[in-house]
C-alpha cells in the first residue's frame, strides 16, 4: 500500500542475458528482489514479440520468487490461464486491451493469482476508479510499452499521486507499481509520488556496477523518498 514505506523491486527479464538465465535470476534473488517481471508482448498491442509460457516455464524452474506477467497483448482473456498454469502468481493486463476489465480481474483472482491493471502514459487514471477495489495492483507505465531502455515520462507522476490518494482514502489493499525508465534518480520521484513496487530492466541488468549494486542504489534512492 502507498502508506507503507517498504520498497519492492521487480527486475524485468526483458533486459536479462538469456544465455545466463539461471545465474542472473539467482543474483537478483540474493540481492533482495521481491518478484520477477515478465514482459509478454504480442506484436499487435505493441510491435515486438517476446515471451510465451515456454519461457515462463524455464524462468519458473530457475527462481523461487513470484513471477508477474505483464501482458502487453490484445485479447488478454485468451492468454491468462496459460500464464497462471506456467506459474505466474501475478497477472497484469492493460486497461486499453479489454472492454471487460472487471470480468478479467475476477477471472485472474478466481484462479488464485493476484490481478493488476496497467495504464499507458496517455490513459487517464479515472478509467480504473470503478474497479480499483478489485485490483491487487496498479501498474503505471512511465514509458510507452514495448521496449526497455526508454526515457522516463515525468508527466505520469501526478497520475501516480492521484491513484495513491484514492487508495489511501478508501483504505484499499492495492499496490502501486511503476514500469519504465526507473533508475536511482527517477526511483526517488516515483516513490515520492506513492509507488512502492519498482520494475527495472536496463538499469539493473545493464549496469556497469553489477546487478546487486544497481538494485541497492535504486532501492536506497526510493526508500529515501518515501
Ligand atoms: C516496457 C516493459 C518494461 C521494460 C522496462 O514495455 O514493460 O518492463 O522491461 O525496461 P527499462 O527499465 O529498461 O525501462
Ligand atoms: Zn513491463
């Protein structure tokens, strides 16, 4: 919840070295990652195609951490069950990809997984207000989805503040997570705005300092701004 001061990190395997999957997952696990973020792209909702359940199976076998599937796919209803069957404990769907968001959230939860809603930078917070109580997390995209290594979009910060206030005011048990362009500098900004779960790809796996040092730096910057 936003009023907690615990920062959780969710390294994104989109930037991981797949020739070294198991060792890199062990490293983030030992460095205190809370969960592993799996970016699923279908070549339709976003241009690239990335992972399907086969890769999730390999990831599942290589870590004890919770896996969260970030579904950047049209018609997510068709994909949810196979990602849960492959061991994802959290499934996040984009509001922009379904006209039946309430039903999708209920379905994910009925399968025993946690349900998240992702919002593109251009999507207003208001579209989720009537389903907020049914969501376990809101993923505020701080880049346009599709690629790692993009520049953080600062204009998303007021949206994070707005959602954090709704959650606090209503006493909801819903996490705010951010995804895209998170580094030590922007981690401090999103934490100040109310985010407590931070996805990071290139700033962790591409860091010259090494995975653990990069994670520590992001976590400390965020924790210092809660
Ligand atoms: C982008 C993905 C992100 C991506 C973040 O569409 O949803 O999870 O991996 O990468 P960085 O942290 O490099 O911006
Ligand atoms: Zn993502």
